[in-house]
C-alpha cells in the first residue's frame, strides 16, 4: 500500500486533484544533507555502490521537498560498468571511461543480458532498503539510460557537447553500432525487470542524448531499441524521456509506455498535439526558471499546469542544476501541491 499514490494514479490515466510532482536530479547537490554525506566519502561511486547510503540519499528529497515520488539514487553508467566497461566520476568534470568501445573485439568482449545485470546486486539491494525506509509514503521510481545514450558515453569516453565520436561510430560502423545497441538493450531489459522484482513502482528511461541525432538516425539507432525495452519490461508504469527528441514524439505515442517526458523546448500544446490524447505527459519547466524570484516561479509553474490541462506530471525539462537555491525548489514543489484543477 502506498499512502501518497497520486503519481501512480496519474500514470494509470486517472483524473487527479492536482498534477503529481517530482524532479529529475532531485537528489544531490542542492541538498546540504547530501553535500555533507558526500564530503565524508571517497567519492560518488561509493555512494552509488553502498545500498544503505544510496537509500539514505534517495529519501532526502522526499523528506526535504515533499515530492510525490522518490527516484533511486544511482547512475545510468552502472550498466556499461556491469557489461565490463568501468566508469569514473571526477569532481566537477562528470563521468569518463578510461577504456572506450572502438572495434568489434571491444563489442564482443562486453557481457550482456542477465549475465551483466546480475553484477548490479548493489542496485537491487538499494531498491529493497529504500522501499523499507519509505514505508509506503510515496512510490519509488527506478531508471535506466536508453541504449543510444549509454552507447554515446561508451564510445565518446565521457560527456561532450556534440558527441561527434559517438555519431561518427554510427556513420562509419553502423552494423557494429547495432550489435552494441542490441547488447545494451538486452542488459537494460534484464536490469529493469530485476529492479521491478526488487520493488520499484515505476521506471523511467533517460535518452538524454536523443537530441544530438538526426531524425533519421534516431529512427534507426534509438527508437527501435526503446520500443524493444518497452515491449519487454512489464508490471509497472513506464516513462520515456528523450531529451531534445521532439522530432520523435509522434512515433513515441505508439510505445508501450504510460508517459512521455518533454524537455523545456516543447510547447505543452504542441507536445500534446504531437503525442496525441492517450499518453500522460511529464515535464517541462526550464530548470533555469528556478533561479527566478518566488512569485515568478509560482506564476510560470501555474501557467505550465494550465497549459498542459490534464494527464500531466509536473517535472523540470531536465535535471536540477546544483546551484539552484533550495528555497526556490521548495517554492516550485509547493506551487504544484497547492494547485487545484
Ligand atoms: O535524483 C535523481 O534524479 C536520481 C539520481 C540520478 C543521478 N544520475 C545522480 C547523479 C539520476 C537519475 C542520474 C541519471 C544520469 N546520470 C543521466 C540521465 C539524466 C540526465 O541528466 O540526462 C546521465 C546523463 C548521467 C550521467 C552523469 N552522472 C553525468 C553527466 C554526471 C555529471 C553531472 C554533473 O552535473 O556534474 C553524473 C553525476 C551525477 N549523477 C551526480 C548525481 C547526484 C553528481 C555527482 C556528485 O555528487 O558529484
């Protein structure tokens, strides 16, 4: 039994009294309690790989912000690591891969499916501990990176503005790219199903780098794999978020998922027109709007809710930036919670 189940009711397409609200990257550097815990540890990965700490950090924004869902504290890059490609997380620099995927041997050497997903016991343990600590207060969201986004990091070696090395891979070695994407897809399916078995109440796929692809590339190298994941992960509601993937929204309407995430560049009316009436839409306030004074935050939040009208989960159009004032994040959440349709 979940006491505050407004997110799950909304995901089922039910009419709700107000839209539910949670934030991408709600856990982490905006919270003083996160920063002090993080400072006492060897690094980000210790937090991710220690189930009791991951559970603790997952609960922090639920306690502090009063959001309608918890999202498991983890990272999308645990999947490449479980497949044999370890990542590093450097302070302020973001993630990097000491070894990247370049050729057929590199792809052949990667583990896939259950064999890889079984290396992620620490994640399933974190899910179980988090569920216990939440004690049914709000639902717990589990997540994975989408195949293309994970491939982008594995071939590029880290973050990038253009992901031109990853895109070069698609243009020069398309068959090998498909083999890699296939292995990632099989692993993600096992991983999400194991997370569901461990107790998550909903899952979200992050295709954070959808927007560097052309529509044709997206149709060939990303969409079919997301479709396969949606078709093979069952039992809880699914949310698909393809950042800057507005050009794929009309096709995403046919995915076996309950909700589609929109980034902040998509006008809510157009988003609804493109996706059609069936899916719930999630998003999409510009994270930078949370730098504004409180009255402005309230105004743009309420306007967004009015623009989406119904079948809407409030979120940002991408993750929270670490220098967002905590009081402004609270103002955003409170504005949603005091709204009445
Ligand atoms: O609160 C939550 O949303 C749950 C936790 C979460 C993290 N990463 C924690 C994190 C989630 C859902 C992710 C997903 C993730 N990780 C994505 C997809 C979402 C997106 O933002 O598009 C991506 C692309 C990654 C890879 C990644 N991890 C990057 C690019 C970075 C550096 C980001 C930065 O701002 O420096 C990370 C590190 C990371 N993941 C942090 C957190 C809290 C910061 C680490 C720290 O405390 O130093």
